[in-house]
C-alpha cells in the first residue's frame, strides 16, 4: 500500500512482487511483519463513512450518557418517564426505581419535555434548568435525563414514541405514567393507537389512583391489563398491555415545590 503524501511508512517496504489492491485492508499478521502502525489500517475507502460506526459508537456511549437521537442497536428494555420536571423531585426518582425493579428494565429515561401541550407555558422554567434538575436526581446508568424530544422535534407522546421506535429498532419501550396521567390519557393525541403499540406501566399518585383505575382509559383497555412481570414477557403482542405497579404514594409535586419556593422568596423579601 503506497504511503500517503508526506507520510513515510514505518518499517520495511512490502515485497515488490505483491501489489495491494486499492482499498485493501492489511491483515494483522502483515501489520506486525511490516511494522505498520495502527494509523495505517484503513477500514473504508476514502470519502466513505465506515458502516455501523455510528451504531457502535452510540452503543458504547448511550449507557451512561443521554441517548443519541439518531438511535442505536442495543437490545434493551427502556422505561420512558416523560414530563415537564418543573422541577424534578424525589417522587420522580422513586418512580424510576420502582419501574426498574418491577419491570426488570435495563434503563429509565427521564424525558424532559420542551413544551407539554397540556400545560400552560406561564410559570414554566427554561428547558435547560428543568433538564439540570432531572440530571440532579438521575442515577446513571440505570436512569438518565434527556431532552431527546427537542432534537426529534416532537411534542406529543405518540409522535415521540413513533420516532423512537424508528431509531431504536431493537429496544422495547415502556411508557411510565402516574395515575393522574392515566385519567387524562383520553385527552392525548391518538391515545388508543399509543396504547395499542406501547406497553404502559401506571404508578400510584395520591388522590388519583382509584379514580384513574375506574376511568375511561382503564375501562377501554381492561382486557389488556397484565401483571408487571408479564408486561414484557415473550414477543410483543398485537396489542400492548398495561399494568399497575404497586408502590407507595409519594406526596410530592412540582407545583407544591414551586409554590413553596415562591412563598419562601416572598417571606425573605418581606423580611
């Protein structure tokens, strides 16, 4: 293989009787024999990107860092806990821990929404601040914070799930919802298709659990209810199931935290 312009080959030259074909890759034996350095190992033709490089790179990094919006090839079970996280709090961390254990998940993504269609923009902290609060409660690699909906350009959960399935083809996603969101599910865009295509795990919320389990969504989807350990067992069914994860109810809410901060600031100003 001729050296690149301005670059001298290390070690002896190859035999003049053997002319490497264009784009050939030196074998490990030849590499040792001829003293080639690793920089001489060409794995793709000039001007071409190596195939699978992105997938291999992402599979290595995505475990501890935020998921790459381009996707990766990992075969994993991932719980999706979406929300405004305005701010994130111990209740979110509790949900992630319970879901990891009850569903035998590999990872939970704390998906910080750029803008929740069902919540007013007034009083919403900047995305960077909300993402930082989610990172503060995350415990990589089991739970990681991400604003993946921002690069995906999605705002509605159905659109986000469709985009994730296209990019993470080998992953199995589970949507993690509080009981209050189960009650609101019929207000979501394409909620029936969402429940058909994506397993859903419900966690109790103070003052919402009983009503949610007797609401419209729970009634329509009653025959697809499963036990937590059966939710992802076996191949994916034609209609995804849903389950209730037994867990203690955590009486924490982002609204209460914001109100407490505002009241505390007001008292400090008054003093």
